[in-house]
C-alpha cells in the first residue's frame, strides 16, 4: 500500500460516518472485531506455522549494549493509573498461560497517537525535530482543550503480540470530538510546520501493546524425530484464554461509569517522544513537572521488575474513571 497523508485518510473516514460519533465508534469496533476474527482463524488453522518472535526485542533483552537501529518521533498518550491496574491484571493472566512471554513494563506503557517519523537515522530524526520545535508545546497540550474519551477495553492479538484496545466514546454530550479527530488535527499541526505525516497502513486502532512473543516455547511440542513443531492445542488454548479475558473485560468495564473509560492525555497531556522507542524507550522532548524526561530505570531493569511483579496474584480491579487535572507543560 502506498503511504497516504494521514489527515486525508482520517477525513475520509469521518466524512463517510457523517461526522457522527456513534457511527465512528461503530466503524472502529467493526475494524477491531474483524481483525481479531481474521487473526483467530489464521492462528487456529492447522497450517499455522506458529507464533513469531521479534528479533530486535530479543536482542535488546539478551545482548548487553545492543541498540535498536530504528529512530522515531511520536506523540504518545500515557495511560492513567486506573488503566495501568487493568493492564497489570491482564499481564498476570497472560504470564500464567505463557510464562515465556515478554510483558511491557508498566512505566513504558503508551498509546501512539501519532507516528510522525519511523525507522530513520538519528540525523534524519534531528532534522525533522528542528522543524517541529516551535509546535512541541502545542502538540503536548492539545488534549487539555480537546478532550477525547475512550471506552470499552478489549484485547486485540496476532502471532506477534497482544494489545489492549479501546474505541471512541459516543454516549456523552462532549463525545463528538473523537480520537480520529484528534489524530487528524495533530497531524495537521505537523504539516503546518513542514512535516508531512503519512500512514504506513490504514488504522483506527487506539491501543497499548501489553505483551510480545520473545520465545516460541510456550506454544510448541515435540514432533516426529524430536523436531519442535507448533502445538495447535496450545495455540488453541492461548486464543481461548484471550477470548475469556475479553469476556471479563466486557462484563466489568464496558458499562458506563464502570472504570473502563479514560481521557487521552488526561493526567499529563501528551508525551512527545524521540529516539529508539519501539518498546517503550526513547526520551521526552518536553519537560513534564510530575514526570522525569527519562525513566530512572533502564530498559533491562524495567523488564526484570515487571517479570517479578507479574508473578503476584491480584484481583481484577474496579478502577475509578475520575479525570485528573494537571496544568499544561512547557517546552525545554
């Protein structure tokens, strides 16, 4: 697929839905439901070749000093504490079923609202940052004046990873401005400063990646002659577990005011990030008063910490949906 300008793509979707929040929500729900069904059928097929691991992530975890060669610029939304609690319980359940899976450290959780630049050299990244510098604060503070509510948490999955997804809300008086409008408007700001944001693929997904495969050991068995082959029974059990978790999420967090909603950027605004950030790394471009620009833990330390925490059994939380209030951030 040729890369297309993101505002054009999103304007087309919004216009097709008549700029109606209910129809936009329905469109996004259909997209994620169809994707899950397609991937489910693929993974349950007897010819399925097994889960795939991410080579770069495996290298980061196993080779001291290894650096991800891909540099990016993105606009992130950080989850609220209540959403982190839901993710922590999901990660515990995933680890029970697949002990070898990699869990995104909670301090690294993020939703990519806008991918400005991806997989470039540091030099190309820095040249784009020079163009964006005048609008960094505008991007970071945008959600303080443009509130976007996301609801209905649901796991989406494929043969590489598991993500917690949401859809735009449509039942409230202020829900006419949706996640799609937000992404369109942020990309337009970038375009005003000479940076064209393109989409590598058509997507309306609002998601946090919560787990990735770094080993196939949990989903294989020994075949003829001792050869390791995909275990269709284990893969079927894995898909069943994901569907079971989605049933729990739907029951507990889809009703209004049940704790499954959140506002994009509601506690700290948006986080403008640069660098090697595919797995929650990189650094913040702007200074946040209540969050350091860099995590006090290294990537490897965060991974070790989340492995230890995920072994603790905790009840499925009843999270609060209260929206925190914090002032805007300023550019360094």
